[in-house]
């Protein structure tokens, strides 16, 4: 049981940066290069590369070299399900807060 809890903690730690989450969301539509990710994220290529390196080490993404390009992809599609559930939780909490604000008026 401790191994599972440790895995979960490490997984959420690896997901614990907004840029890494956005990279996974972008890769959800298919493979992308660093330059494609950089353009979409509007941040320095070195920052994108740094995050991708960490994500590869944590086995969140895979890399495939084709000529001079390296294409990145989500390693396990279930990661995208985790992000979708997180979005649902966010939307639910926003709806609850809006409901509380409406009831106070």
C-alpha cells in the first residue's frame, strides 16, 4: 500500500506545475515539437525543454526523434483523464461558490 501512495504522491508532484499541465493538454491532441509547444505556450524554448525533460524523467511523456525534430507525446492517455477530472472538480467548485454568492444577495 505504501508503494501505491508514494506513486500517487510522485505523480501529483510531477503534475504540480501549470506549464506541465498545459503541455499535457496540448499533447492531448497529438505529438508536438518543442517549437510547436513554445509557440502555443508563449514561453522560452529553454523553459519548455526543461519541463519536458522533467516530464520524461517522471514518465509522463515520450520522445520520438525524426531527423532533427523531437516529437513529444503523452505516455499514458489516462493522464488526460486525470486532467479532465480536475477540470470537472474546478467547475463544480466554481458553481458552488457562485451558488453561495447568489444565495447571499
